[in-house]
C-alpha cells in the first residue's frame, strides 16, 4: 500500500509518501517546508500568509516527493482522456488558489498518475485558510489521477505518530489500553481518553482542554514579551537549560501553576502568561531616553525566568495527565504534539510515569511537530482497522475542511 499524504493545518507545508507491506513501513519521501521566518516578525502565525505560502510550496514539494520516491513519470505528450472537461473542473476546484492552479496544471499536464493507492489529507482542526489550500490540492490531484482520498483528523494523526518504531508499524495492541493521550502544541492542549485506535473499533473521549491559550501558544507569547523571537518553545527551552539550580534559587521567581489543584482535566495558560507580564512590568521595564519602556534584565535573570515559566507549564501538564491516568486506570500515557519535543518535558514525564508505574510513549522528536508522515500513518490505520474500508474513502467531491473538527 502506498499513501501520499498532505498536511497544511497551520504553518508547515508537508508532503510524504508512505509504503507499507507485511507490517513493515518505508518512508519513501518526507518533506516539510517551514514558514517560521515569515511569521517570526508577527510573533505568531498569520493565516493569510500561511495560505499564500502553502499555495507556493505544494506543487514543488509534490514533485520533489515523487522524485524521491521514484514515482515521477514525466510525459510531455501526455494524453488525458476528456482533457478539456477535466481541466475545466480542475479550474473550479482551485478557483480561489490561482497561483496553485497555474503551477499544478502545468505539472499535471506533463506527468502521469503515480503508482499510489490513496491520498490522505488533513481536513481539521487547524487554520481554515491553510486547511482549505491543502484540501483543495488533494481534491485536484485526486480528481485528475482518479485516486480515493482519506480525510484525516490532525489530532488523531499526532497520536498516531507514536506507532512509528524502527521501520515496524506497531500493532494497535502494542500500546496497552485504555490510554491517556496528552496532545500539546501551539494550537492544542487536550487530554483524551483512548480506548482503541479510532472509530469504529474504539474511539476517543476528550476529557479536558485549554480554556484559553494552548501551551505552545503561551510559550510563543512569553517569548515575544521577553524579546526572544519566534517560535517561543525552543528558544525558552535553550534559555532554561542554561540556568543552574543555585542560580534559580537566588532569583526566586515564583509563577502560578494555573488549575493544577482543580479536580478536572482542563487547562488555562493565559493567566500564567499574564503573571510573566506583570512581573516584567514591575521589575524589568524601564523608560529609555525617549520615555518609552525598554526591557532591562540580566542574562541570568532572563534564563531563570524562562526556566520557571517552562517548569510551571510542565508541572501542570504532568499533574493533569497523571490525575486522568489514575482516575481512568490507564495502562499507558501517550504524549504528542510540538511541545512534546521539549527535552525537559520528556525527561520529567519519563520520571513521573516510571514512578506511577505507567507505560509512557513519546514520538520521535521529528514527528512531534506537524508533518505528513503522521497523516499517512493515520490513514493507514483508518483503512486497516475499518470493517468497511470504503466508508473511510471519499471522492474529491466529498472532502471539505473543518477548522473546528473534534476527535471522536
């Protein structure tokens, strides 16, 4: 089975091609085009810019992926049946993406349909303008190539990344159920009870989620507040690692751990960000010669503040996750999403789950952030676990983006 996967839920344009056979897998192509530098001046993702970059990147990435997978078959004299009507419909699919239409049409006119079985695409949740670009791209190539499309939930794909291990596709039973899944990223912080890998065999129940900022979003906002740049998570992690315990005790920063003692599974990180803001205003903002506020803080103080902020987030995430695991007698804890790449978070989760005698699963770091391999993998399991495989497949006419799609 070969699956071409497309991911455009936020600010990464990603395409992968996954080949599976006898429970073995081979990643024939795994490409990601980051938009980090474009969004950095704004301290966060601008949906309209993300959409523009996806339009620009998708066709070149598709061509490169097919070349890497040795699936690119160019034919300058390619004869497409019902040529005029096909490209008339293609125009209607991509009418709101004129640049993408131009690039893709040129490519499709000179390239034969590749030897793939399915196209998988993220349909939600995510930024609606970004999602629609990827969805319309999948619809276009699915229509011209006559390939069925598998719509994928982005959150389920993050969870699925834990099933990749040393070129072996984990069996669904390899991770003992029930499991508590913590999906923690720039756009999401959710605790999910998982009874099995996706419907119809089992499904998920959202136990709690953030009431305001996601954890990754809080990292970005605090980094912007401290003039550290974007994205905030990796920068704050590097700063935090530079401080010693002795220096941290001398600085004696004490930030709140929002909702940590509440007997629910929800999160709130907006107040933590605000606490950093008030601290900075009180101690470190001083007027310059023009009377404008300027941040004046030593490197050690900055490092210590980053360490305390990071630890506050980690304390809440681990406490809430273990509380849920205990309540629901979970046999496994699964951590996914971009923030799961944080070294300190990973180390402390290892220690905490070992103490609680619960199995912990963490994806490889490169599969924590948004990527298309996890989209392909989610499609693989959706197709192989479904009693009615056809129910998972959609024609190009049936696919649509759902920015607020829920896992279920």
